[in-house]
C-alpha cells in the first residue's frame, strides 16, 4: 500500500515540477530519499494494492497528473501485473468502512481507504505494509495498526517522527 504523499514527494524531485512548490517535505534531499524508495519499489516485484472501487486510484489522479513520476510508477505496476485489487466497503459518504478500534483511531477519513485496503490485502495475500513519507499521522496510529496485524514503512522516518512529536507537543 503506497500512501499518496509518497507519490507526490517523489514526483517533486523532477526538474521544473510544479509539485515542488507544494510538496512535503520542503527539503529536496528528503524528497529525493522518497524518490529513491519509489524507484526501488517500481523496479521490484513488490505489489501495489488498490481497491476495486478505484477510490485509491482516484485520489492518486486527483493529486497528480500523468507526467508526474508517481503516476508513472502506478502505471508501471499495472503494466508488469504487479497490482493486487481488493474489495473495500465504503459508506454513503464515500469513506472506507473500518471496524473498531480502527474506526475511532484513524481520524483522517481519507486515509481510511488505505487502512481498509491494507486489511483486506493482509487477509487475502498474507502481508501488506503501508508506505508513507510526509504524513505524520501514521505514527499516531502505528500501535493500533500493528495490533491489527498491519505493518508501516515510514520512508523518511526521522523526519516524519519528528513532525509527529512536534504536532503532539502542540496539542
């Protein structure tokens, strides 16, 4: 499972990318680390998990345009038959349905589809990690996600964990 922020940050390393103006993290070297990870992911036989309802792909395409590197990686996974499709249930408001305790824990409704898809992939394929870069909320949820059997792959962990601690200290 690849969170959208990974695709955005990796796309912001390309010269003249309009993404660079709004990408997180702002530091080019950190975005380059994300790009390197995504490049390795693209070239590997690791599989991309997407929902059959196409909500994850719709989010990717809402945030990125075709020439962006992140979408090229998604297309490469399709082209090399390295996509696992899972069935995710959505409520009438368009948010993925989660069971407790994750329903309460995952407060970012947009990220619920990533969690729900990862849970289904875990059941159907035996393993699913959620890769993320710039969204520090995943650190807040990690204990609950681990308890649910899911794994996290923080690509720039030092940066994202620092941002998470900074955010926590302001609460």
